[in-house]
């Protein structure tokens, strides 16, 4: 009688099954929840840069500039609060936060005004409250 030897290795079906399982694990490991992609630190950096931009603009123009805050956005304006100052990287003066990011301030009027010296004020009266 002939004796069969022990088979070594995997069958084609076993190899395909393992590859499919590995692919599923890779997809699950790399897939991100849409709400997890908010990246609050990036939005905070953008706001800080926009504050610096408005401060710089006020100093170079020697005029007051203003940032108005709302729950999901902020706008760049002249002192009057309605005359738009174009954002340097956007087509308008309105910066809208991604879904889930809310701008919250303890400012009495929900805006900051920068004077010609770059000093921030919480109102648009003269001399104003630093």
C-alpha cells in the first residue's frame, strides 16, 4: 500500500479567505468616523492666524478692524461690523466652521476690535475697553 504524505501549505480557498479577512481588517483600521475628522487644532490655528491677520491689517492701515463671532462662523469686517474685509485665503469675509465645531466666547459683544497699535478691544467705542 502506498501511503500519502502529509500536505503542507494552504489551499487556494484558504488563501483567498485569509486575504479577504486581512483586507477587511485594513479597511476597518484605516476608516475614520466623519465626526472624528474635525481636527479642532487645525481650526484653532486658523482662527489664531485670522486674529493675527486682522491685528496686522489694523496696524498697517492705522484703522480699527473687527472680528465678529457667531456659533458656527466668524466674519472679518471694518469697525462698523458690516463692511466686509476679504479673507486672504477665502472668496468672502465669512469663515464657516466645520460641522460640530462651535466658536464660543466670553466677550460681552461677541467681537474683537483691533486698533492701529494692534491692541484688542471688546467694544467699538473710543477709546474702548482693552
